[in-house]
């Protein structure tokens, strides 16, 4: 690994950037070991590397945290967040990384950070990448480079991985897992297929892919949207009578219904009135009030790309008016601070306004379903973990279970509870086919994404899966 100690100083790898740009068409790298971060008291108790990897006309920013367990043998997980457009920092700080904001004591200014003990980095090295371009600190060097899509993102993530491993060959022997959540379930699936294809074609470096991990993933648009009506009924958000009437009028298909389907359309309007004031990410939490309320119902994809910057947020968690999105607001303050960007070695003036979730991406949603890819994976001997929060209305668990059933896998361990500290943490079922293994788990009481709501439980789930123990 090419690195320096301290912060704010470019290492030899960064100096090589100039020569690589001048004399080579290959990827250029700029990486630095970060030992101190503003807001954190003392030296970081883990190894953090940040940097950029060049992919075509894109500069992909990443955070790499080496396993705090056995870094020479523990698996390596690539992780990026959903949206599209949500920074991997979201996963690092709120979901699976070893840091968290001190929310309860926040009184303004630069937020403070503390060490979080149940991080997935306890048992695996994690490569967090801001993907696609326009996300977090990743940026394009040409005007055309900003244009993204599901297809381009899948290719970009694969190229990023190959280029990163070229500069970090010591990690090539480790088992590799691709991980993503929410909308990135689409492009992460494509990235897995690119890895399989590249390995099959003999492309270098050969990536030691062992499987993938998808949290509350979007996989098929029609299944997901239809599952929302089923979920709303199961959770008593709509009545039996209304559900049955809509089911009959719509023939159980609620996806893309227009006013030309008069009866179905009217029943769906009534259904949406029943849940329009529900928090889609967690139906048990209060819905945050918009600073400028929009009476128009948000589209399904807009709900996947939701951000917190437009919201009125209560300043303390203990308040009766506390809103989950207040947690997110601290990331805007921290990541846009000049001292923070200097410590992370972010290139100046490349990203003028960091956003946790960038809703202004130039993005083409060109893939509606990736179920066929997952069918192909069942012939490749991969290990897969798919999980959902059971109170998530954005990607309902019933939809995830439906597309998994369409893979026609054999059940090897039927539906049962899984436990953490002797308590039911959720329910799980395991499938197998021709060496392929898929474990599906629900996370009890969790929303979207589950790691934000049940961080300890999700760590136990991941730790067991990644080391091949039953969940």
C-alpha cells in the first residue's frame, strides 16, 4: 500500500499521478493514510486510507478501512450506497463503519465523532466508494463524464475495483464480496456480472469474487411497486375491503397504472391517501415535515433518492419532535468543513457542495429488472446475503421474498428466527442450488436501510455470514 502517515500530505503515490497522467493512459492513483480526523479525539484506532482512482474521465473517491480483525485473511467487501447518488460516507458513518456522530450532545459547530465497536470492519476490510460519479467526492473531468446510468454505474464500479486492486495487489488473494443497498441493488448486480465476465475472459487482475451482499435492494421495479400494496395491507395501513377491491380491479398489478384504467386508478388513489403521511423508510417513525410542502405525491424513484436538506429538523433526539433526518444533517456540516476535506485529502474545488445524497445527478434509469442476472448467478457457486428491515415501506420485504422465489431455489434451512443475545433479531431462510447459496434475513423492527436502525444486530448477521456460520 502506498501511503504516508498524518493528514494533508500527499505521498509518493500521489506524486506519481503527474507522471501517470503524462505518460500513461492507465489509471492514476492518489492514496493517503489518515490518522487523525477533525471531531475525533486522538488517533484513529483503525487503518483508514482515502484516495482517488481514475476510471476513464471519472475520479472515484474512496475510503478504505482495513479489517480490525485479521486483515491478511479476512474478506474484503466493496460497499456503496443507494440513491442513486448517496455517498458511501452514509454507509461508513450511519450503517456499517467504525465511526458515528455524537448526536445527543450536539450543540452546533463541527460535529464530534466517536468510535463505534460493532463495525463490519471488525471482521472484514471494507472499500467504500462514492459511486456513481456525482456522488460524494467523486467527480468527472469532462462534461460528458457526468452522464450516468444503471448500466454505466455497473461498468464503472467494476473498472474501479480492477484499478484499485492494481495499486493494492496484496489484497487480491482475499475473498471479495460486492455489497450495496437500496437502489444500488440494480447496478451492484451488474457489477457482479462484469466481474464474472471479466474473470471468464481472463482479464487482469483476476478478482477473487466469492459473493455479494444486498441490503433492502431494488431488483425489479414491478415487483417492488406491487409489493407496497401487499405490505400496506399486511401492516394494517389499508382495510381488508379496500385491498380486496383494488386487487380485483387491478388484477393484482398496480405498476404503471394510469387514469385509463378507471376503477383500478381510483382505488389506488384511495390507498395512497391512507399512507401518504407515513414515513416510507420506517412506518413506525414520524414523517419529517418539509420546509416547502409539495402536495404532489412523490414518485417511487424519488422516494428512493430522498435527502434531508429540504427538511425541518429537530435539534435533539430526546425531543418529542425528533426526526430521523436530523442525524443526516450532521454529515453536511462535517463533510463540507475545510479542515475535514483537508484531512481526507479531498482535491480542492472539485466538489463545491458535498451532499449526503445528490438528487441532481445526470442519471438514466435504463434497467428495470436484474432478476435474470441473479438466475445466472445460481450457476456460479456464489454466496449471497440479502436482507430487509421488516418496517421498510420503500423496499418492502414481501417484494424481496417474491423475486427470490422466482429464482426457483431449493430451501435447505426453512424459515426460522435468528437471535442476538438470546433475543429474536429477525427471521431467516436459506436456499441452495448447484453450489450457489442464498441467505435471506429480515431485521426485526428495522427500516430502510436496516443497518441504520439495528446496527448491532446487522453486525452479528454480517459476521456470521462472511465467515460461513449459520445466521
